[in-house]
C-alpha cells in the first residue's frame, strides 16, 4: 500500500509541475491515469498468485 500511495503522490506532483510549465492543468488525463493505477492495483491483488516452478538447473 505504501508503494501505491507513493506512486499516486508522485503522479500528482508531476502533473502539477508539468501544468505549471505548460499552463495546461487538464484534469481528465490525470483522472484517467489515476483510475488506471488504482484499478490495476485492485485487479493485481484479486487475481491469485502463481507459484514459481523450480526447474532445478
């Protein structure tokens, strides 16, 4: 959870810095990107983890 929170905070900080220099604070792109991150995180937690197979090499 700590990693996802850091990613979201970093994304918002990058969006603010980019918007400051370009004068384009488009919230739609930020919202879509954050929803993608959150949905990917949730789906990743729901799907069962596969066991790694040791081939003994």
